């Protein structure tokens, strides 16, 4: 299998400095896994970013407001 690297061109939207993945779950009822990139405000903590991302996901899925966090990852968006 051959893969090609896609390079970001001038028409691609800019990506954030960090890549995140969050899974929220109401066991036996509902779950959602979302992902994206984020530019933390200088001086913010990992917890600050977690709270902001969780709120972002809940704004899309209000039924998950009381959900358990099943997974959260936040990593620099570079190789």
C-alpha cells in the first residue's frame, strides 16, 4: 500500500497548535467522540483547555452535559 503526504496549501484553513480528542458517554444511553485543533490562550493550563473543549462539545450535544469523560487527549499538533 502506498500513501502520499497531503501538504497544507494556501487554501486550507490554518490548524491550531494542539490536536484534541474527547469522548463523552452516558453509559447505555449515548456517547460522542469529537476531535479538532485548538490554540490555547497563552498562560492557560491543560485543565483550562479541557474545560473549554468539553464545553464546546456539550454545546453541540447538550444531552451529554452530565456525561462521563471516557477519553481525553491533548497533544502538540506537530510531528
